[in-house]
C-alpha cells in the first residue's frame, strides 16, 4: 500500500484569513479531504470553519469504515 498526501495553506489580509486543505489518497482506494478557513478578528477572536470528507472502498480497512461520516465544524475561540 502506498499513500500520498498534499497540504496547501496560504494567508490573505496579513494572515487574518488563512485557507488550507489536506488531501490524502491511498493506492488501495481510500482517502480523505480536510478543508478549513481560519479567520482572525482583532487581537482575541478566532473562527475556524472546517470539514472532513472521507472515502474508501472497504468497510474494514483504511478510512472506508468512516466513509458515511463526513462532517463540518465551526470553532470559536477567544484568546487572551
């Protein structure tokens, strides 16, 4: 089994907006995609919108056991 990964991330507006994504793919047919956007509001507030898309051919190996469990998340943080 061979797996490939790719991570992309960049910043806009002095890094107050940071989109990123991670993709993993295995030659045995499973993988996942993790996109996110981080937003910094002022000196204290942080918002992170992200998701997870998972696929796989097998119900018993790799990430295929999670293929019906895609998700979206929103994190709100206050830093001091």
